[in-house]
């Protein structure tokens, strides 16, 4: 079944699933403050924002665990902490929708998530979690939780802005004589620090005669600025730089 088909069946599922989950048939009892009038309920808005903030904080505690940096080898792993935070927020949104509309909403949402994860054309986990977030925002808006849909969209927008203004990058340096590899790596490392890059991981491969850095650009830095700075490294320590930007 397509995503559109699932969404179209939501009212029918909500009405027919009452006996399955111990509820009276068709007795879905949403919050009192639904629809556009919900924007005037400051208590509801504050509670919803508090739940989103708590979920983001809990996801960050796991995602940004200090031991995680030791195992990072590529850009996807470097971005996983941000993905954990967004998934925690999505979980909180699902929880509030289930609380207001019943367990069947959770089943529908997880069904949609499965379709998006395995049938969509996105190439990265980050894009997939964003696709789930926007689909979920549209779903809860259609359910009559317009204030929470708007708040969820704005909250995710802010998180994406915070995370993506400092993108993860990887540079692979090849062509440096192996007897100068340690000095070359130190020169590149120092230049990255001078440019205020946050180095996440450093790897050396003597067999393949290369070394690489995974790092985050500063919020106001650009790839062009960093490339210019790296080109100033002494010629006997400078190698061919291959870029990958997350």
C-alpha cells in the first residue's frame, strides 16, 4: 500500500481499531485544545515545547557520548549524533499523537516510517530522518493538532540549522613521502586547528600511503577558505587532497 493509501485509511483504522486496543469503538478522545484554537492555549504550547526539548536533550546525551569519537571512521558516523537527536524528537511527536488519538496512530506512523526507510530514494540516514519528520508533521496537522505540527516543524528547522551550519568533512591526503608522513600530518592538523575546525577523527594508512581527517568546518568558515589555507603548507609536506563533504 502506498503512503497516500495509508493516510487515507487512517480515519477508518481509528474507528475500527477500538476493540483491538481496549477502547470503545470510534471513541478517540483527543485533547480539548485541538485545531487552530490550540494556538491560544499557552499551557498546551509550553507543555509541547517542553516535551520536544526534553526529547532532544535525551537524544543528545546518547548521541554525543564522549566515547563515540573513538569509533568514527566516516562522515555518516560523524553525523549519527545529530540523527539520534532528530529520532528522539520524532519519537516524542509520535508519543503525543498516540496519547491524543490512540495506539492505532502509532501503528500507522511506524508503517509510514518503514515505507519511507526502505522504499524511498534517499541516500543517507540524515535525509531519511528528515523525510520522516516532514511526513509526521503533515500527519499530525491532518489529525487536527495544528499547533503541535507547526511547533514540530519549527523545532526540527532550528535543529537542522544548528547541525548543518557546521558540516562534517573528510579530507584524504595522498602523495606525501612516507618518511615525511608524520610531519605532513602534523602540518595539516595544525592548519585545521588554525582555521578553527573541530577535528573528530584522524586516520593513517602506511600501506596505502595516505592519511585522512574527519572534522567539522567552523560556522562561518567555507571549504574555499580552508583549501586556500591548506595550499599554503610547505611543498615538501603537501600532498594531493581529496574532499568529501557531508
